[in-house]
C-alpha cells in the first residue's frame, strides 16, 4: 500500500507542506495544545492527533473545521503542468 499525504500548496510563493505538518506548525505558532485546538475547532482530541500524525483517511468536513481557524480550507485546485504557464 502506498503512503499518500495531502500536500498543501500555499500560494502565492508556491511553498508546499503536508497537511499534518501545516496544522501542527500553525497550532504551535498560536500556542495551542492539541486539546485546546480540538475544543476550538469543535472536533475530538483523537481527530487532532490523527490529523497531526498524517492519518490517510480523515473526514474533510472535520479537516476544514480545523483549517478554518487558520483561515484555510481544503478544496479542489486545478492541476497545472509546466507547459500550462
């Protein structure tokens, strides 16, 4: 089984980061513990732990509840190739 990670494209600079690292980094920057983040986002502590550990199957509605606290959301983004520029 392949290990797939959701990659965030943080524009405009094109910087890429996987979702687990993004959430963990943002949480630490605003000095929240995992339980505090879970409470503020309205999700369970187990969900936050699984999200930060890079679990492959997560409910996107809950992921978006967490990301909303950081002004972000998961959504479809058009794939571009180098010839599309």
